[in-house]
C-alpha cells in the first residue's frame, strides 16, 4: 500500500455489542478527563473512532450515555450478590456480607468514575439501577428475616436506608482504607443479625 494512502480504521465493522462497549469506554475516558460539562456526543464519537450518527444508533443523547454507564457500574455491584442468593451452604449474614463487599469493591475499583457518575454536578439519577440494587437487598432481607436470622419486620424501609447509607463511608474514606469490615458490621447491626457462631445452620 502506498505510504500516502489513508489507513482504514481498525475494527471498522464491529458487532453491535462490541461497538456499544467501545462507545461506553470512550464516554468513560472522556468523563474522567474532562467531566460532565465538557462531554459531548461528538467527542465520544471521535474518541471511539466512529461517526456521530453511529453513536446515536445506540444512544439517543448524552444523558443516555451516562445512564448506560451508571447501569454498567451497578451491574458490577449486582452480579456477585445475585450469585450469592443462589449459592447453597451460606447463612443470610454471609450473603449480606458478600453484598456489602461487592458494592464497596465496585466503588473502590472505579472510585473516580463512580464519583463522576453519581456525585458530580449534572450527573443523572440512575434510578433504575439503584432500584435493582435495592430490590436485591429487599429479597435478601426478607428471606433472612423469614429464616429467623435477621430481625427486619420492614425489609423495604430497611433496604432503602441501607442502600443509601453505605455510600457515605465509601465516598468520604480514602481509597487506600478498606472500610468493608466496618460497613459489614454496621449492616449486621441494622438487621440485628445473629452471630455466625451462634449455632446457625446454612439454608
């Protein structure tokens, strides 16, 4: 090929799931670099190496891009706890501890992106992913209460409280400090979990 012949973009023809992931990765990179105000669909397209119209094939607006990133973040926080609900041989307290650990790990491992997505001015609300997380916790608390391991007569109110309360120590604690054991202890206190060595049998 002559040296002055323009190179074709690598991966010009990509499956939809790959293209969507590339667009979201470009959005995350730009969000981390410049924040919400400077983020535009045109910049996302340029960073992803696609036409602006291609971005609109997947996302109707900048807000949809941000909402999709929020959903992706919450998905990381839901996968492990969802699996724990189905895993035999665990107490409900162990499942609750696993949920807390997964939530904190997802925020710690992506601390700056999490801050930009959920706390920076102009961030979208992320109501739907937050609802999924809250509903998962409601299920865990309801079943733990039914098993006699938790004292949670109002699992929905308790889940609302815990879902929003956990982010405080995560957000305001240095990233090199692991608050997981302390937050797990606080969650157990709120639900009046029985000690793991109190003769409990796994469900």
